[in-house]
C-alpha cells in the first residue's frame, strides 16, 4: 500500500466525516460513492462494493462517536429521544437486515429509492419556529418517535444504511425537534444503529483492515471538527446542506434504478 493510496483514503474519510459531524448523519451516504469511485480515478486499487460497505460501516461507528463527543455539552443530546428511537431502530434494523436475504437486489434498490425520495421531500417542507423552542422545553410523542424509528430501522436494515438521512427529516418535520438537537441526537442514534452493522461486517470478513484504520483515524479527527462547525453555523444553512445531500442521494439512487430498468 503506497503513500498516495493512504493519503487518498485519509482525505475521503476526513471530508466525509467532517460533513457528517456537521449535519448529523453517519456519512455512509457520502463516503460509499467516494470510496467506490475516487481511488480508481487516481489509478489506485478499486474496492469491491462489499469491501466499501464494510469499511463504511466501521467508519460510521467511529465517526458518530466523535460527533456525539463534540455535542456532549450544551444540552443538545436528548437522552429520552435517543433511548426511544435508538432501541427501536436497533430492533427494526435487525429485522430488516435478516429479512433482506429474501429480497432481490432490485427490490432492495427500490426500497432505498423510495426511502431516499421520501426523506428528500420532507427536507423541503417548511420548518418554521422549531429553532425558537428552548432545548430544555422540547417535547415529543414518545411512541410516535419509537414507531417511526422502528420503520426506519427496517428500511435501513434492508438497504444496509444506518438510517440517519431518514431520521433527520423525521425529527425535524414530524417530531418538531430543533435543528441542533436533531443533529446531535441523530448522531447518537446512528451510533447505536451502526453497532450491529459493524459487528456483522467484521465477523463475516467484509472489512479491509488497513483502509479501515486510516478511515477511523480521519473520522476521529474530522467528525468533532465538523460538529464544532455545525454549532456555529446558522440553522437555516445546516438545513439547506442537509436537504441538498439527501436530494443528491435520492437522485443518484433513482438514476441507478431507472438505468437498470432500461
């Protein structure tokens, strides 16, 4: 493994983790295509989709730790929200992951496309007033939160994603959680949902050791930096960045689905 390969992997991990720390997503949405397509552009060894998903799973686990650590002070982490949604998404993702073996690849892609489109539409729904609510006075419907997280867990388990790109618009639009609390709490929930995926990838030998270590180091540096930047940015800007990332994901997924159909 030469120096240029190490630097490329590190930069992919750094950029993806910085953005994920800033906007409160695990980052596999960003890093999966980067790992898959960028190394071959520079004449470096290409990873297989299984290797990329394995590296991404491990990296998301550590990136979310870094992001949560940066948000640990200031009342941004809503422990009750994390508890209800975290447990539900864990159960749902296990069931979704187990059931996905009965689905075709086309069926899995279609589920991913529908989820991404749903998330993109929700991000453009007006969110007036949610950031005027004091963090210590935030209230939400606990069983609605748990039910929605369970559904997200099933969908994310099927497609092999942590589900944060779905959790964030749900928390903002349906549960009316302020933007910074949504970002911090979604990182914690994503951390919980990534545990199963990480263990599964490692135990089945889908993780390339050295690239994963490089990505982990980049994540632990960049994710807290991104979270600190997110604390300073205007919440409207954060919402726009999130919306654009989720919209780009939806477009990419549907282009792939339509390309395979034609």
